[in-house]
DNA sequence: AACGTTGGTTACAACGTTGTAGGAATGCGG
DNA sequence: CCGCATTCCTACAACGTTGTAACCAACGTT
């Protein structure tokens, strides 16, 4: 039912290789031969067998994007940008939601390399770069956090600075008891560590000092975690007048918990997030956030990968920083 | 750098085929040979070349999931379930965000079939099944709406009934001027048509009659579209006391617009959505919605595909209906 | 003792493609 | 009209895997 080069060749009265040449745009083919071949291709609705091509060329034209969860809108948005950027290179993207656990991420990184994939863009949650064995020299670009130095290409944003700016922004609005939600509960979450560092730096700069009771760790970064942490903060009597959540979904959960507690935002408590997901532009109130340039992150990552695939496998790992922008909205007005 | 069966074979002192047999769990291999081979596999960190295997077997072990946009949380959640269900069959899922336009969907459906994929789960937005040519007998399962009869397997929910139930629910709460947001503006959007049908049916049953001015079409189903449509309804003087949005993101946009207009939900206007995305459980107010059983939808789709791949390519197309549940929350309390 | 049976292993071909090497036809300058 | 380059095309091998057929050894039956 499905045709091969051979079928097209027979129909056009040429050799298999000539058909291959036409398919691949090889220049030295007589116009009339080319026309005959193209006609045959069209008639038979021929489509190249990618497995065979890949086997022959050692390239698959597919890159993988491994993210913790697509349900986290940040990653869904990022995935869209990666797909777009990859399309410019003619690549298909295999989006792989890992689940975010250390074991799952290890499996993803290992299992994905089975020659199905030319390269990997990986946004790890639990793993350090050292854990990423089994890639056997397959190019990889790590996203999002400076997990580690010198082991692979990275695309990051300046988490420390961004978190410091946001905290400073809250201080500038007159807030003094600024809580943080989403601090790392375990060694996991390089991003959390960096954002926490920026947060404390800003407090120190402002002479506010770090208050342990205002810092709430969370098991994950979902809305439910944000709501639970917020409730905990309120119950604990810590009395925050602002909350800096380390991502937007946490912040949306916090908004919800504050609402349930009968507190007004930003009147009683100001709320800030991180990531600039679409929800935050429509929530009530809209959400102040740090907006990383996701489109740029995606393009830088894809371009880094392209560089590796184009040749310089052995160039030293690069680390590129994408810009971010503090975006004030109603929740801190 | 990367090893082949041959390398393992040499190291273990056996033939290539024996290694292949070990890798594939062929039973008749002497325990000590098996052990030697496995040791060699481990030492060399051998991984089978999937392109070669696929070429040989005519199967890739990859199925594609084509959805309009991952940014729409419904599809992100669905994707997660599909990945999980597919994993039970040992399949990898290639998630392909099409963008939703007719041309893009056509390209997706066509270009994806290049032997890279064993089957396709497709959630079309613009396309009818007739448009899906070029699959050349590759099994496909259509998701979400009853686009068409008898051309491919379908997994649907009963959109008409669900929409009727929701509308009846709103009527039962005493609402009389019930608006609908998200009606189809073009032939596109089978789901929209069906939900509109359920909506009108309920109105008719209740003797309320269909009021054109209460029905707002939208170009797409994003939050921004919902907000715009809501604003339009309010400005038009239609004075709805309830709004049934054809998905949750539209509803979240509508909530926002109502908030900006200074109207209370559900006090002044009740709001209902469709899809049960996570956002709706944390929005202020939480969102009444129709909850399709996404996990079931995904599993049914994957199982249908499994059936086709297992053999019966020519069985008549099946249509399976997944259950849904009306889920009242604060927005219609 | 000759026989089929089963277990364990191997050689070979094939999947559909493209790179390489080279052959046949054509064009051009002398 | 010869020699040489260029254009156009082809045959062949190879990418790494697995199905097929076939083989040898060991075994239990007759």
C-alpha cells in the first residue's frame, strides 16, 4: 500500500538513486527526467521512509524536549516556543513530560537517547547534570536553572537578580513582612535555591533581615501547594504583608487561599509570582510577576543544539542568559 | 562511540543474532550464554538502534498526539493522560501542537505520517475527517467531537447532553437570561456546534426560547476571547444573568471581564465553563464546569489505536463515548 | 542403532534509503 | 575528429536490525 523509491523508479523508468536524487534536490538531473520522476512521485503519493533515511544518515531530524509537566502552563508555553524555533531548523520536537521525579527524569534522559533523537533539550527539576548519564555524547541543552557548571550547554535566566528585583519592588511598595513560598525543601530545585538567594539578598540590602517563619517550602509548585503554603503562613501567625511566590501557579494558589481567608489583595497582602503565565493576566486580581523571555529561551536552546549538531561536539559548554522583565500588575498595585 | 550488536557479539563471543535474541527476550538461549551477552551489553552500554529496528519491523513504537495548542490547559492535561496510557503499551508519544489552523492541521496530519509514527490520535479543531488524507491507512483516532461519521475511530463525550445539563442547571438556579460564549463563528468547531445545540435544547425545553443577542461567537477559545465576548455582551445591553462558556478558559476570561465591569459572580451573573481544567478549581470564584473524564478519553483512544495496530485494520470505525460529570462550584452557587 | 524432536546457535537476506565510484552520453576546444 | 571535462545516470554497498532457514548436539523413542 505504501510505496518505496523502487516503485517510483520503475514507474518513471529510472534508477532508484535518481529518484533519491530528485527527492533530495540533487542539482544534476535533466529537467525532463526530473519531471517524469516528480510525476511518478505524485501519482504514487510517495513518501520517504524516515526510519530508513535515518538509519542511513545517522540523523533522525527529531529533537526531544523533556519537561517536568505540561500541566504547568510555563512548560506548555515554553514547549510551544521550542516547537516553533525547532521548525525553523526543520526539526520535529518530541515533547516528553517526565513527571519531574528523579527516577523518572533519569529514565527519560536515558531511555530517550535510543537513536530516536538527535539532541535533547532538558528542563530538569530533580536532577543534577551529573545524573544525566547514558546520553553517550548526544548533544543536550539544559534549561531554566544553573544546575551545574561546565557539564553541558545551559540556557538560564538570572534567577538571583530577578528574585532580588521582585523583592526590592515589594519593599519599595512599603511592604516589610515579605514571605516567600516555594523554597526548596530538599536539594531539589536549583531554581528555588537561586530565587531564595535573591530574596534574602534583597532583604539584607534593605536591612530587613531574614525571618525563617516567613519562608514556606512546598513539595511541588502547583496551585494546591501555593494555597496550602499560604494557609500555613496565615495560621502560623507570621502575618505577612506580601508574598513572593517562586512561580505563578503557586501565586495563584496563594491568591485563592487569601481570598478564602477573607484577606484582600493587594490591600492586606501583596502577591507576586514568577514566570508570567497567561493565567496571571486574567486572574482576579491580575498577577505581578517576573516575565522571562520564553521565546528567547527556546530559540537560544534550539540554536545551541543546532551548533552542536552542526559540528563542534567538543567545544566547551556554553551558558547563555535570556532576559527577564519585572511586570507589575494588580496584585501588588 | 556508540556500539552495535556486532560489537556486543564480538565481545561475548557469539553471533549477532544471539545477541539480538537476548535483547528481545527470545527464550531458547542457554543461561550462561545469556549471562555472557548481558555482561557484554552492560559493559559496552549497548542500546539498540531504533531506526534500524523500525526499518526492519515496520513499526516505530511511537504514536503521535496532535492537539491544537498545549497552552490550552485542557489539552495539556489530556496529553499527560495519553502519555500515561501509551506507556502501558510501551509506546512513546510524539506530542504535536498544530496551532489549530486548517492548513496547519492538514500539514500535521500529512507530514506526520512519514513512517515515523505507528498511529495518530488527533484532536482537530478546524478540520473535518475528510481533510485527513495522506495517512495511507495509518490508524487514527479522532478525539473530542463527533466530527464525522464512519471515517475513523472516535472518542467523544456527549457534548449535546452535557451542554443541555449545564444549561438546565443554570435554569434550575433561577437564571432566565442565559448567555452562551464560544459559539462557532464558521463551520469550524464541531464541539461548539454540539454544545450550542444542547444549550438551545435546554432553553426550548424550559420554554425560554433562543435569544440571538445572548449568543456570542468567538474567534478562538482563549481567555482573551472570553473576556472580549463578555465585554461585548455587557456593552450590548443584553443583560444576561448567567453565562455558559463553551470551555473553561473562555469562562475564566469572562470572570475577569465581569470583575472589571464591577459585577459580582454569581450574585449578578452566574458563570459556567466546560472541561474542568485545574485553574477553575482555584479561580476566584471557583468555576462551575462540565468535567469530561479525560483519563478515560485518553485510555479509550490509546486502546482503540492498540486494537488497530494489533490487527483489525479493516474493522468498521468505532465510536466510544467517555463519561462526563456536571461539577457545580462557586461561580453558580 | 537409526530415528525424529527439541534446544541452542548461526549465516544470510532483507527492510528502504543514500554515499561512492564509476560508466555513458554530451559538449567543447584544439 | 580527438581528448578531456562536464552532465547525467546507474550499480553496488552499507547503515543496524530481525525473520528465516538451516545446522549441530543432545536427547528419548522405537
